[in-house]
């Protein structure tokens, strides 16, 4: 074909007369060109004036590292188009990459306007905004309007061969498969059989669970929140706390990092060494879907699979927050809204999806498929927005579970411990011993723990008796047995005796922990009792004297008193007073049925 017509087809105009061309005078042609040229210049100049701004209104945007570079690219193209406010002022944005937890902490502490705070904050998740909002200083700054610029769910990242051993990808597509965050604990939390052998893959060794710090990283925070509130009730039940505790026990300390970026970096290093090294480095860890996409795009030897839990699908929603701050003027608000419109426009959204983010309505990108370890359509609905207290509670719970401990357990051996728990045939002492034994076994070897018993006049005039002094549980003592073994033997050998010298014992135990204070650890006295203070007429300090003693203690060495009371005899209001005076907590069980769980909760839910 030549110029659009077949070469073997003649023109239909053959033999016809050519149409006559109209002639124009040369002077008319020159004049017309001049007029047209002048008109074009006027039009172009008019358009230039219409699209040229003057001056500059610039705002600062603090964005998470995952989106900062993308927003910078969008801003560069936006600036080229000379965006302007209604008054004609040039609109500009400056994107600064800042970790979400850092911005949340600085806002919570009161960001000084002289220290260049942002006008707009784009954290990875609304959860960080809620963490900041728990502070009285930051709460007024966080806007009610929180439009998302991109979304990415939190997933369980696993090497694909391991995920396939668990029926991936079917597990994530079928809600009846019921894959939950707790499934990790249920499948691999058995300390007697923690590895891959029962799946016929002995060469993979032990199950190695990795994680990022929930206080610093979004994937860790959102995954842990889903575990601590699996039923989306807003509260943490004993069962949910137990799952979090078992997950912490499953965590490999060498695979616990400040951020998931660091974990991915170590996994990349292992993958470069070989397939076996990658499979033996980590078995599963919480991650954002976009992080899995980015990792697989680099073509590792062992790609990752994203397993989507059917519960607890708390998304990283990347909210665009125009702060309600004094430094955010109406003019800067206008620029912020103009740039938000640009980021939510089709071309910018397409760029975000190319990088592995979902759209504002969870739309997948073209490459969201099994090759990249993902699924295009999400089954689970996103969770409700977290409240500030839920976020801070999640972080506090985990900190308590992972922080080193310096604990003195004081155990009530008064005569009432012989009483039977109604309807069980079990003595209070037996139930309490079970609770103490189960808790002592859960401490790390490096935790410092001591054990006392108390009643009245157990050691001369003292109402308490030291059975095992405070020290590391893995210390080998004089008889070549560890401190942990000594404590467990002491617990098993407890015998109910006399009355209840409660205040005298708490006073002495508090001072003992204070004298053995450990920096960077949770320092506390844990009291287990079934009675109220009763020295049978013998000398003892009063409640007022005990509370005054706490007030006079040094502020830079906090020691928490945590009490676990059960039965009808304890005065719970008094135990609460004592706990509050030291920043501790008080727990109470009427019948003692839940004493084992309650005692564990008391010990592992307190942070310095």
C-alpha cells in the first residue's frame, strides 16, 4: 500500500478535469499572515498571563519513606504546570521523608512552630495519627477529615515454598480456610514441635518468626493490633492477650528489628547467598502488601507470598492530614488541598499502583498477581478505624512482653489459702501455686526475678521471708542449679501458715526492688494475696504510711506494685490505691478460676 491506496488500484479521477485553484493577491497573503501571526502572539501572550503565577506559597509535607519519593515525583510534575492559588500566587510543596512514628512522637511532645513543623502529614497509617492524638498536645492538631491517597493491607509474608506447603494461594482466597493472625501460633506455637518436620520438610528446620517493632513500624503495629483485638470489639480479652504472649514466645530474637525495611534487608542478604539460606532465615513475618510487591520485583531466588488473614485486615491507608495548627494558614491550606487533588488524580494514582500500592478504593495494579506474590481482589473487609487508646494499649502491651524484667514476687501464705475454691474441690493455695509456676516458666533466662512468701512473723519479727533473692534466672547457684529451678521448687513447697502482714511486706519488697533497680527494665513488685492487711495485733505500718513512702521514693527509679487479689476477703479499693500510687495495676478475681491467666496478665502487662 502506497500512501494509503493500494498500488494496483487507479484513481477514480482519471480523465476528469482538475478543479481550478483560487488565486490570492500576494499583498493580501502577506497581510493575512501578519494579522494571523499577530493574533497568535496576542493569544499566546494572553494564555501566558493566564497561566503564569507570581510570588510563592510553599508548604511542608512530612511523608513516610514509602511514599515520599513518589510524592516528590508528583510534585515535580505539578510544579512544571505552574499551579496557583485563587489569588494567583505560585503553589509549591516541599516533601520531607520522615518515619511515621517520629512525626507522631514530635507532635505528641508539642512541635515548636519555630522548628519547621509540617503543614501536612502523610503517615503510613491512620494508626499513627491516633497514637499522636492520645496526647493532649497533639489531639487538637489531628483533623477529622483524613482522605487516603493509597492503601495497602497488612499481610503475613512467607517464602513462597513455605506458603505453598500451607496451601497458598488457596488459603487466602477462601474465607472458609479461616487464616488468621493467630494461625501462626496455632500451627507453630507448640514448643514440643515448632518446626517444619510435620509438613515433611525437615530441611527447613525450625519455624522462625520475624517481626518489626510495633512502636516504630506500621506492619508490626497493625498486625499486633489485629491480634490483641481479633474480634474488633475495642477491648483485649484474656484469650487475645494470650495469643499475643504466645506470638512473642514464637518470635526469634535475631529476627526482631526496628522496622520491616531492616528485616527485608537482612532477607535480601540471605537470598543473595542462596536459596537454602533464604528459606532458613525467616519463615513468616508481618509486612505490608506493597513491601512484598517491591521485594519480589527485584527477582529474588526465593520470592515471598502474601498470606491475607481473614480477620484483622487493618490497612495502611496513607491518610493526607492537613494539620489544625497555628502555622497552617488559610493560604497554606489552599495549597494543601490543591496538591491533594493532584495526588488523587488518575495519573498520580496510576503511578502509585505501579509501585505496588492499591488505589483509594482498594483497586489493584496490573501486576497484582501470584507472580508477585499477591492477589488482585481482597476478600476480607477492612477493619474499623482504631481509637487512640487502642493504639497506645497495643504498643504498651507489646513493650511489656518484650522488655527486660526485674521482678520480686511476694506470695501470700496466710491460713486462708487453705480454703477451698467453691465448687472445685481445689484449695486456693493449689490454684495460686499453679499460677505462679506457669508465670515463672515464661520469663526469659536473662530476666531478674526473686521470690518471697509472707504471712506474719515468718522471720523473727518480719512478716515476710526471702526464699530466693533477686537475680538472673539463668544464674547457676551454689548447688549447681539455676535460680529458676530454685524459684520453682520454692513455689511448689509453699505451706499456708498464719495471718497477713500485707503492708509491711509491700513496704519491704518495694525497697528491695529499689535497691536492685535495673535501668531499661520493668522494675516491679508482684503481690498475690487472698486477704487484707492483718498483723494480728503485731506492729505494722498503716496504709497512709505506705502511700507516703511511695511518694518520697525517687522519681527517676519507678518501681510498680502490681497486685493480684482473689477471694472475698481482699479490699480491692485499697489494692487499687497502692497500685495507682506506684504506676502499677490491680487485678481481682472473685472465685480464682482465672487466676493463672490473671497472674500472667498482671506480670506481662506493665511497662516502665
